[in-house]
């Protein structure tokens, strides 16, 4: 029985930490993806670093938006969590 409690506690910990772990991955992926698309456009149309820089800034904007959305979502969940008490 103690193993079941430990595994459910571990699962709960992963659910709580998961959004924090995904922040860095989402931020990096959005920058690299937009940077890569910009590099491809530059290579295709022979425009030096123009679209690569635009892609990098756009990727940062998307990354910060995802960061903001994730953090505000976690704050809302943490505020809702303790209030209902023993619901269910």
C-alpha cells in the first residue's frame, strides 16, 4: 500500500512540475523554429540576414507569449486548488 501512495505522490509532483519544465522547451523551440524558417526564406530569396532576424524576434515574441500564458494559467490553478478543499 505504501508503494501506491509513493507512486501517486510522484505522479502528483510530476503534474505540478510539468508546466515549469515545458516553459524552457517551448521557449527554445519557438525561437529555433522561427529562426530556421527565417534562414530558409533568406537562403531561398538571397536576402542576407533580414528574415532570419525577423524570425528570431518573432520567435522570442511567441516564446514570451507562451511563457506568460503558462505562468498565468499556473497561477489560476494554484488559486483554485486549495479553495474547493475535499471536492469529489
